[in-house]
């Protein structure tokens, strides 16, 4: 292995556990290791879908988000296992404990991904590439899991690097080699370029990350707003985002999304469209964090800048966007007294609990109906992840509301 000379201001790693859910299942049940396995939603009906798969299943063509029956057609020997979220949480924590041996700057990005800033660790552990290899080997030895690591001078390229070679690999992207290594890749590979944005960019001949780096700033602004300008900077390796320090990151107590609409909303129906869109994103975030919401809060800011909030307890903790959206609509329609047009709507999932927490179904809650929603939502969510946020929308959303979104976690 040739160690590349790295002349970094900062050394940032992005470590991504490979096929995380499926890998944990194999560690706990080594018999599965040599089989094609998929972690799947409920299989009782034909709507169950693949949530994660191991390399062997991947080699047979099994893909995330496809129905189990379809995966079985490609891979008749496929073994399916139900998800165990609390175990994934536990392993995620164990992996992070290993990361913390190398630096105190560890920032979880999702249950199976972390950014690490190891700039201050080189005296003890060697250069960035050597640290990445040490971490990778330690995780493999102690936990039986593999990771892909990207090593770079900024978050955006560290993240890109971890995707470039996997599983069980290290990719270094330096200030010297990033043009050669990165610019030839499809622009769709860059974090922040969703499918819809990518389609738009392609219409203007912006196909690769190199095209993005060279794109006219005004054009980017016009096509994708501030996000477009930022993407151009990212493609040039301009990314000052820091990696959070130890203790800075904690699991969110609530997860919310807000949207400011270009024109005032004046009726329940248009508010409903916004609620649906916001709830879809909240559902994805809850899934990422392995959390469920026990309550929903909807806040409204009217065109007189007055804000009101309504809160609703849920019968059962849920990750379901549909259940969250319905609760938000219900409480809004019950309590809101229309006086002025509405400018901003924020939906927040509150009273979050671990997804595996088994709560007694409320006798009066429509538990069965909720479960059905979960299945539909998980299909929608998986498709969104695969094809981008705009690929699957509730029918009512097809007509685009046009909006500016903001996080309120
Ligand atoms: Mg992963």
C-alpha cells in the first residue's frame, strides 16, 4: 500500500458501515454469513420490502426497497430477517466508542455513518490514511463489521470518498488529486444533488462533478437557488463545515420541518398539502434516527407574523408520515380559527422514543390501521431514498406548492 502524501489543513474522515443492518444480523447469527440475507419489513403480506441486504444478496441483484417477492425471484435462496432496531443502536454506539479512541471530534450523520476530524491525532496515530486503516481494522476485529472510509480535507469529499470504494475500503481525496479523482464522477454522486436537481442540471449539460465545479454561478443560483451556489463550491472542495466535538451531538428530542410558502395559504386544503410534504421528510428522519414520535406539534405563522402552535398526542409511537400528517391535520382543523393568511407551517414530531420500544397499543387507538400505514410509508420512504425526494409524492402533492424549507430539529 502506497501512502499518499497528504498536505491537509484538516483531516476529515467519513466512516460508513457497510450493509449495516444486514451485517449486524450476520454477526449475531453467524450461520447467516454465507447466505443471501435481507432485512425486511413484515412478510405477512406481499407488500413487505427489502430494507437492507448483505453483499451476497446484492450480488444476486437484490436491491433496497424492492418487494420481497421480487427479491425472491432473483434470489430463491434469500433468507429474510425482521429488523432489530435496538440492536442496531447498540452496535452503532459500540462503533462510535472505537472512533472516540482516535479523536474526540465524532459527529454521527446517521445510525451507520460518522464524520471524524482527526487533524489533531496524527502525532499519535499516523496520517489520515493510516488512521482510517487502523479504525477500519479495529472495527472489523472487535465487532466483525466492515466500514468504508473516505479521507479528505473537507466533509463533502470525505463523504464522497466513503462511497467510492466499498465494502471494507479506504479512499483518499486530497487537495492535489481531487480534480482527477472526483470531477469525472456523475454530479448525482455529490451529496445534496437529489434526483430532481440532477435532472435539472443535466438539461443544462451539467452532468459531472467537474461540470458542476465549472458551472456559471448565476446559472446555479437560478436553477437551484442558494443550494446551487453551494453545490458549485462543494464541487471545488470549498466546504468549511466543522465536525462537531464530543458531547455536542445528542439524539434529537424532536424532529421538525417547516415550510414558508411564496403565497399565503388561505384554506385547510392548501395547509394539508404542506403538512403532507413536511411529514414525509419527518418520517425519513425518524427512520434514520431509529426513533418514533409519540406526539405531533403543528406551528403556524400568519401574515401578521403571529405564531400559534397546536399539539396532539398520538395513540401509538410511530415513524409513519401518514399518521403524523393526519394527526397534524386533525388538530389544526379542530383548533385553528382562520383570521389571516398563513405564511409558514412547521410540523414537529415530539416525545420521541426508541423505535423498538414496545408500547401497549391504546385500546381506542386505531392500531391496525396505523400498522397498515407504516407499510405503505416504508415503501414510499425507501423509494424516495433511492430515486430522490421528488420521485414519490402523495397524489395531492403532485402540483408543486413552491416553497422554501427549513429544519427545526
Ligand atoms: Mg452504510
